[in-house]
C-alpha cells in the first residue's frame, strides 16, 4: 500500500509527516515555520515544497505516495476543498482553494479535514479509540476542540462542522464564549479558563501553593502549574481541577445521552493533568447520566500526542482515495 502525507497547518508551524496508514507509523517528518503573515499563497507554496522535500528525503518518488491530507484549524467547505474561516491565521483565508492548489503544485490528490477531527480520526484508528466504534474526543488546550466517531465512522455533519464538543452549552446564561454564544464548555474548562481560576484565587489572597509556584506573578499561572500545586495536595488547586472536570463531565453527560459512546478520550495540553481531571469527569458522569449504561463508558487519556492529527488526516486522505 502506498504511503500518505499528513500535514498539520498550524498558526505557528507547518508539519508534514510521511505515514504508513496500515500501521499508523510516522516514517519521517519535518516542521517549518508557517510564516502566516505572508498570506495564503506564500503559505501554500511553502506547504507544497515541504511535501515534496519529505518525499525526496526518504528516497521515494511521487508514485509511491497515495495522497496528501491537511488538518486545518477552522471551518472548511469539504466538497470544494476550500477554507472558509481560519480564526488563528492572518486574513482568515475565506474561500481559499487549498486542496486544488496543493494538488496542482504537487500533482498528488489532496483532502482537507478540520484539525481536531483529524486528531479524532487518528486516536480512533491507532490510539486510545482502537477497538470500539463510537467515540467522543475532547481536546483541551487554548480552546476546546472535539470530534465524534459514530457507528465506525468519523462524523462530519454539514461541511465537517459536527463534533464541536467545546461548544456544548453547559449553562445557557453563562459567560460569553469566543464563538459568540453564552455558556459553552470552552468558557469554563479551556486552558485559559483553568488558569483564570488560579489567578482569581491568588489575587483574592487565598493561601495556596499556586501563589508560591508562580512567585506571585499572575502571568505565570498555567494549568500545568496548578496541576503541580494540586499534586502537592494544595486544596485550592485540587478544587480547580475538580471544577474543570465537573464542567467537562456535564458536557460529556449530554454527549452520552446523544451518541452513547463506548469511550470518551480526553486530549490536549490540559490532559497532562491526568487523573486530576479524569477522576471528576468519571464521577460527574456516573452521577448525572441515568438514561444509558454509563458504567460501560470508559474515560481515557489520548495516546498519540502530537502525532494524532497527522496520522488521522493521512488516514482520512487514504479513505477518500479508496472511495474514488
Ligand atoms: Zn462557544
């Protein structure tokens, strides 16, 4: 079977990996700065060069490559292969024919997929979602991304917009979310929301290890630092993770009711807190879900780390090729 290229188009870095889509192995990878301020034409040119370089550097020819998958941070028109709105890239890339342009520049079939749906596909095929057919993924970082596998298929919805689990509403009167709605999970349990809980505790003058660890500099408070304080048995830090896990659990309870997942995967930088976060999620689910066998729902950490997206989108490109 031919190898595929999986690409992660990030606001800061462009990463391309050569992936064996039968084993999920990353055979080679290279990362370069996106230089997004130069505009989409320049970025697409650099992407195409990067792909060709990756192919050459392992001594392969274009004929050995089945195609390219690009994980894109934003909203896409999957049918046209266009980007519609990439909030983290200058200019936001409205109606940029990304798939056609890369196909023209490289001569290889190219498929697009949202970046967190790429991660979802990767974790399902070769990571924490292996062996089950209905999975929900929460990727908790600067925002909260998500993705769903339903009945053995990556769920897309209109234009691939389905699966935005970070925008599950957990309080319709809640604080404003970046998406324009109120009370989305992302406004409560993203990395910045968790850090903000730590900042509030320190600025209120509460006695907490968080204050010592950040040396009373609020800007140094991160979810990681709060996790460190919690591991040292700091009650306030433990309470912050308890709250974050509760909020995620509330959103996950709605997902249990709607899709009956066998597994819920928690990934992203904040998931490094491990059991500090998973434990309250599990407890909240057990308390709040009664309509389905919640004791059978496993809540686990993601397994593929930074490689999930490039592996997932390479597999996506392969599955698109098989359909032709
Ligand atoms: Zn939202």
